[in-house]
């Protein structure tokens, strides 16, 4: 597929118009951040777009030079070399422009709510759930993202049955959406006396944080129950009915929250999670209606899909969606090379989208 010249011209015109608007000093402060982000996103492609527009003229000049028999052999050889390099450069730029023009996920620039739940494996699964949370904490710290814990349900030995947290920053969902799915761990538990490797799992769900403008939830569609919060083993956290359970009647989504001593704060946190879960469910339904072929979505968010295995005896982490294995498990869990895996997932998704675009 050849990139339409008018699309490339649109990129240039949009970039120039935003540059003029942002430098004028006469821009609505409410729109400044949004327009600045848009201008910044065009900054990485504008040089390529400008050069791409001029390719045909450059090619025409070089072809004329080659066809002009009055030129000596050195000039002809140089012109032919330049033409070959121009063709290769054009192909690369064409691919870069195709990737840039691919349909964007409208939620990519949103914050994300991440839910990690211990799966099969008992205590070992809850310890792995805690390990995954620590990994995401380190990734957020490295990227200077803000992580806010919404809810934690602890188990024995420092593990988590469940942890839910919000990540704030730029384009969070576009990065973390690839983490949705089943994460499997293979290692020898500390309590294992025979040295046998056990397999456990945890499920990660990544939801785009939905604002009130994204989805309207009617008060009449909610059933709100309050109850007394309980700690581990039924221990009372406080003596008031501060815990909240909210049910979205049309979808059946239920969220309980009891971390805060204030019923009001628990309700606000529960609503934040509920809104994002309902939004994600509706988005998934629309995606499935639009296309039954989801091959182009590596980060489709299917929570039942086994996406990654963390093998401690072999010191490796394998992502099954792209068949990529990194023999640097400790570095991966410390957040040092998480970006490497994420980049490969992005490239694979772009490749699949381009295949679909050209087919």
C-alpha cells in the first residue's frame, strides 16, 4: 500500500498550524495541554513527512541526470548510487508513515487501573501476585509515573490475594495494556523440601481509567450496600458501616471497597473501579462487533490468555504472544528491561496491523 500524498500533506499542515497556534500566545489554557501533546506527537514524524513529499522531485532530477548522455561516467555512477539510496530511504519512510497513520486506540492516552489476582497455586500464587505488584511499582518508579493503591487483600507470608492500583502519567494505558492476561510462574517454593518446581499463576487486568465524560452511569442503575469492614481472619477494622459494595444492575458488575475508614472515600474508590470495568466491558463488546478478527491486537486484554511465563530455575521470562524469551529474569522483575519486552510487543502489533492494512 502506497501512502497517499494528501495524508502526508495533512500531517505537515496540522503540524504547522499547531506550531503557529501554540506560539501565538492566544490559545485557550484549557486546550493548551491537549494541543501541546498533539504537536509533540507530530514532532517525531514531521521531518520524514517533509522529505517524503520531495522524493518524487528528487527522483525525477536523478533520472534526468542518468538519462543525460552528455554527463561523464563519474557523474552517472554517482547519480545511480544516489537513486538507489533514495529508493531504499523512501521505502523506510513509507513504512514509518504507515505506522504513524495506523488507527490509534482512543484510550492509549488514558491513565490505567491495574488489577492483579492470585490464581491457581495457593500460597505460592499469592506470593507471585505480590512479586508482580513490586515489578510494576519499579516500572512506575523508573518511568516517574504515580502509583496509587486502591485496594489490597493480603494473604499469609506477605502475599496478596488481590491488589488494585491506579497509575497516573502520560500514555499509561498504551504501555500497560500489554500486561493483561495470565502470568505463570515456575519456581521452587521455600516450603518445598524435595526441590520440586511448582507452577502457579496470577491474572492481570488492565483497564483504561474511565472519566464521567467517557461513560454515563445512572444512579438508578446502581445498588449500594454498606457493611462493617473486616480485617484478616474476620478481625474488625472499625465499628462503623464504612465498607461499600456497589452493583451495576444492567451489567452485573460488582465492586466492594473497605480500605478506607470513611464510607464516602470507599464509595468514591469503588465508583472509580466500577466505571472503568463497565467502560471496558462496553468497549470490548464494540470491538467484537466491529471485527471478529482480533489478530492485530496483541494487547487485546483477554484475561484468560496465558501471556507470559517466569521460570526461576532457568532465569528466564518468556512472552508467548511473540515467542520472545529474555534470560534476564531478575532484571525484568526489577523493571530494568521491562521496556525491551514492551517495545517488541508494540512492534509486533504494528506489524500485524500493517499486514491487515495491506491485505
